[in-house]
C-alpha cells in the first residue's frame, strides 16, 4: 500500500514556487549545467539548506519545471 504524501502548507507551496521562479531565471541565464544550487538559493533569497528542504537535487527542480512545461503544452 502506498502512503500518501503529506499535504503542503500554503507557506511551503509559496516557497516552492519562489524556488521554481528563481531556478527558471538562473537556468535561463546560465543553462542547466552552468547553474548551481547555490545560485538558485541566492536568487530565491534563501539559504542552501532551506532550498534543499524543498528539493533534494538540482535535477529535481529542473524535472519539476519541465513537467510543468509539458503539462502546459499537453493541456
């Protein structure tokens, strides 16, 4: 049996959105390989450990952004 993921609070959702917006800007400027978690955290105005609470890896952030783009295209 699969355990459902806990619901995110409004503040947690807002922080995730902030990270994703910052990451999109950083990826757009530096490309995926040229971007770092530190740059994304700085652009989001938070510490690296705080960012890593929401996304474990840079790849997870990128995957979320790509999934949103794909969802938009297929809608």
